[in-house]
């Protein structure tokens, strides 16, 4: 989808923008209101294949109070507010489709003192996943959600991120206790207390998770932590077919083996990984697995049980390692999947997308996807968080080749519809941004999308928050 | 709070009610539109201490389509719709404060075929927890949420129920995949596909969970299941003080021992249990614990590790049993806590309430609560889902003794404020109904409650769904 097709309001007129800029200069000082070419170009683009769109101004708030004042200015002048984190989103979330303000949250990067008794920590929205990990490691606790990219916590909340560890620890939805955000009137709202659970009023926390910057500007969050496991081991196994690999995942789940990660890579993905990392994995459908436990004996038992199930499904080469270096090597390979695939063909762009289906339909769905890749004459690899039924397709597309781009887009629409036909969703963890908003009515039906739009109108009546994105932008 | 204090709209006038009744008779047949005294009395009352309020009519839909048509009639005539499940709620949720229709969901009690591969099952809203359990047991799977009462699934969604197993398996929020409900226009909406996770649009599933019947009529749900554990064991241990018992819970959590339940009962609660069940538990702060695992060895290891931590905290009499009869006896005692307390003083009503706080503040909070019970000259027991920081107080109050009722209400307000001061919530799992709506602004702040009210107005502009309850009814 190109930016021009997206139904957004007109850009603010020059006089309005001038007034807003002046008000921001009064608030922050002129030197903190950025309009340079590089800043504008960088802030209109994410890692997706979707066309970029520049904002008119970039600001970097340093506190929630400052963020509230910035939104206050935007609201007074009816100028769009587009939140910016690490720019790692994949559905065009940060593109300023109607211009306005890009609010870069990366100077709000404070991490509070983690509570080891309550297993929680409060952070500002601009904290990145790796920075948080480094801060928590010496405390013997960790934040479990790992989407691969070094995203900011605010961005992970906005897109409803999940990733490799969701199968055991849950997604952002299960690991965010409370969110502090600025609403469309410039008011600061905290969604929830520090209690582990509550039934007091509507669940604003989960409403904000996955809201893609369209309902408010996320500034702070209290996150749930887990104790660092005493023992960790990693394993891999190759399978004669995708079906066999997926069958193994289903059995692991039925046997309640609490795997911490269980990831599938298809043949092309393994080739790409081998080439990119100078590894020598057998080129076959492969599961990468991680085990967490309270003792070496416990992870050993999990690995042994899993090896048995893998063997029952025709898996071979089951290899496991509790050695940290070996483990890191393995997950480094898995996490570099997108880069590795991109490196297969220099100059290509990557149309990276994800869908999620009931696990019982996963093998069939992936096989049909592989056939469709071949039919469309595309080069594309598949990796998946298969414990959740979630898989990603990375399609190499030459942006200069209009025919290939068109084939890529057609393939993409078929991929989504195949998931919807199998009672799945158009996106498991990337969000819809402006790349997938058009599928929402097909997925949820018109009354559900009308309800989402009613929520958007009620909470952001002037439509200042991230126009053209998410449920608020879905055409009926 | 008495019904008279709650800000609700006027009851429908007699002519409007007549018209609505006629339309319902046309739809369902006159014999299915109930207006008998017993029906009306039964449907205006839950298990709480709050004054009952009769509806004008009771209907029992048999399908989602019928439920949608019923809401359509109510919407056309602007007549209130109050959903009714098992009537086990504790904050006056089913009281028809502005009259209208009570919609009893218990004839919608179909259970679909559970999917063992996907670990999910679709059910109608009137299915009770125990009926579901009986249906799932032979399949080797179970639905984990256990609030104690034999509530309906629809009611458990509406109140955001959780209960004893939340510490390991999560609350309704984590175990409902999708909800089908009727909106204020009589349209049927399904919130989510059958995929395990999704980032496609706003999270309507969690918006409905805990919405207390104020945003729509919940008709069906797809629930997440877990494999029945191969091995289960139960344990109990007594402690020299509440602080010691809570310290043990904190350590269990820090050591990531995956206890399935960990419940605290105070001295008075143990006395009540002993009296009611002819048991002979030591009268002291007691933890009841359940372990789930893949093998006898695994639960034994969990029990051993927990026993060590209990001993470190001064716990004694650590006893564990893998024998099912013994286990059931123990949990029967725990689940009958409310009944047992009530039986302590014949003729008393029970003001049953819950709050939830960060676990680090729990011991202090419970101790202060015990002191306050004494200071108010009340008889009240405490039980808690302490792994979550959630505890219940069951206050015996003679409804005929106005002074005691007043002391009970004062104690209750102090209990809530104590939780709020410690960054907790006014209710962990009961909801606010019309008993606690007045605390929402204190807990969340005015802008958050304004946001909740804006959502209510946007989705139910005529205010037909459960008037006077929840966030929509909170005064500012």
C-alpha cells in the first residue's frame, strides 16, 4: 500500500505549523525544536517496505510533564502527534502521513530501581530492550519479552510486541502492569496501580497495548519481571518436513513441557543463516528450542523429554547445549534471520510480514505459503514462533522492479487471507500500522471495526494521534 | 452504599415497559417473558451485602441470535439490559438499579468440542465452571481459572475473575482468547480470531473482560486450556506470624517455584474452617499450597524446595499429600472459607470484599487490617491469593444492627484506602459493581475515569447496559 492510498486528513497549513512551532519553542527553547532535513527524513521511516512520510517537526521530550505540554500544544493547534521509538516497526507506524510532530522518546530513558520482592520495574518509554536487560542482569531478574529488534519499551507496548519467549512467558499484554500516557487533552493518565491484578474499571492498560500511537503518547510503564532461571539450555533438531516439525511443537505443548522458546526456520532460512553466519546447520526444517529451569537436572529432563517427542516425529540431529557461548551462537543465528535473508540478494528490500493461526492449521498454512512463494517466483524465507502459531515471511523484493513489487504485494494479500480462512489473524505481533489496516474489516467484521473507530473518536476527537494508522484508520 | 445513592437514570415508564414486553412476547412467545414475583426477586440479588433491586422482566435467550434480538428490542425502547449468570457476584452487579430487563444466560450452556491440538474450547456464556470442568476432565485438559464459586463463564469474563490458580496460570485476562457479544445496537461482535495472539486493532477482548455488563451482552467465548498435570500434590504449613507466611510466598516467587496455588488463611479463618468442617488444623496463619508437575519427582522437588523456604521463614508442620482424597479435603476446606466464616455467627450477613496490593506491602497491609478489625469491634476473617497480593476480608455484620453496619462500612472504606496508599487497587477480582464505583477516581485519578466514561458513552450512548455499575457510573 502506498502512502497516497491511505485515508488521512490534510496536513496542517503553514500558518498553523508556524504557530505550533513557536509555541514549542516557547516551551522547550528554539534549539530543541528540530526541523533539519536529516531529522525529518530519519523520523518518517521505519524498517518496513512501506513508503516513508516526513514529519514537519521533531521534538525529544525529557519527562512525562514535558511530553504532556507538547501534546497540549499539538492539541491546541490540531497538529498530528506521531510517537517515535527505535524506528524498528514493520508496518509504517512512524510515517507522518499527515505531517505534524514526531515525538522521539529516546531521551526518556530512565530505569527505576527494580523491586525484587514484587518482581517489577518502572521505566520510561524510550528505554530499549537491551539497555533494560543490561540494567536487570546483575539483579538476577529479567524482562521476558524479546521481539528480536532492540526496540524501545514504548514501541513494544504500542505494537503489542511479543516474540520468541511468548510461548512460556506471554507477550507485552501479559507483562505490562501499568502504563502512563498523555491523552488527547494533554492530561497524564496512569492506567493501573502496581498491584499484580485488578478488576477496578475498564482495562486501559490493554487498550493502550497494541494501540499503535493512536490513542495517546506512552511515556512510562511498570513491567513484570521474572527471576533469571538457574539453568538454561538450548537445543536444535532437524525434521524431514514442516509438518513433522510442527507436529513436534504440538506434542511439546500437549505434554506441558515448559519450553522457553521454540522457533521454526525453513530450508531457505537455514541456507541464509549458514551463508550469513558461516554456520553449517543441516538444510532442513529446523526447530531451535530453549529450556529454562531451576536446576541443571530440570532442564536436562525437559531436553530429554523433548528429544523423545522430536524423535517420534522423525526429528534427527537433536543436539543440546547448556554452555552459554554455544547457546548465544545459536540464538544469534536465529535472531539475525531477517538480516541473513536480506543478505541473500544485495540491493533487495525486504517485505517482512507476519500472521498467526491456530497451531493445528500451522503446518498446512506454512506449506501452502511455500507453494505460493514458488508460484509467485519470489525469494522468501519463513521463521516462526511456532508455539504460538505465529510465523514471519521475509520476501526479497527489488524496489526498482515494479512487477516483482506487485507480485510481492499479491502474495502478501493471499498470505493474510489464508490465515483469516483458518481462523487466524492478519498480524500476530507487528500491528497493522498503515500497511495492514485494510484487512481489519475482513478479520473482525464491520461492527467490531466500527466499535474500534468509535473508541478512537471518543478518545481522540480531533484525530491528532498518529493519523492514518491502526483501527482508527480502517476503512469500512 | 445503598441503591438510592447510586446515580442512575430513571426507570422506564410503564408505557415503554409495556411496549418492550409486547415486542419481547412477539419475539420469544409470551410464555418466555417472565414477570413473576419469584423470578424478579431472584434476579435482582447477588451474594453481596448490597441492596437488591428487581428488574421488570426476565428473559432466557437460547442463542446468540436471540440475545441480539433481545438487545435490539431493549435498544429500540431504551430499556436497561442487566446480564445475569449464576448470581455469585459480590458487588451488586445484577441489581437492576433502573429496572428493565434481566437477561439470564443459563440456557446458553453449550460446550463445543475442545481442541486438544490448539488447547482451546468454545463455550456459551451460561456454562458454569463446574460443568465445563466435568466436560473437559475426560479429555485430559482443564480450564484453569478458579474463583471458588460455581460462576458462569460469562460472569467470570464480566467481572475479570481470577482466583486461586492465577499465581501460575493467570486470570481471565490471560485465559480468554475471544469473546462474542452483542453491542448496544444489537449487533454481534467477535473480538478476536482463534489465534493465540494478535496485534490487529484494539484489544476488544480485554476491554470486555472486567466490563461488568456495561459495554455489551457477553454470549460466547473461546477459552485457553491447559493439559491436566500428570502429578498434583497439596501441602500446608503454619507460621508464627502473617509476616512470616507472606515472606515465604515472596521467597517462593523469587525462586521461581511454579506453585499452582498458594493461599493464606488467618487464625480466625482457620478456626472457622475447623468448626465448619470438623478439621483440626493448627490455629495459626496458614499457607495452603498446590503443586502441578509432569511427574511425581517434579512435584516432589517443588514441595521439597518450598518446605525448605517455609522452614527458613519459621514455618512448621509442613505436610504434603499427593493422595487425591486428602488433596480434595484440603481444598474443600479452603474453598468453603466464606461459608465457614458465615457459620460462625448465625443470622449474620457477610460483607465480603477484596483488595490487591504489591506483595512487598502485603504483610503490613494484612496486619493493619487485623488491627482495624479489632478496633472496629468486628468479627472478620482473612483469606488471600497471596501470590498475587490479593486478599479477601469476610466481615460478619448483623443487617438489623445499624451501628454494626456503619462500623462495617467504615472499616471497608479504610481497607480500600489502605490498599490505595500502598499502590494497590480497590478490587483484585470482584469488580466494582455499584459497591465500589465511588473509589475509582481515588484509585485511577479523574482523567482516567473520564476516559472510561468516554468509552462507555461512545459504545453505549443510551446507557442501556447495566446502568449504575462500573466505570460508566463512577461519579467525578
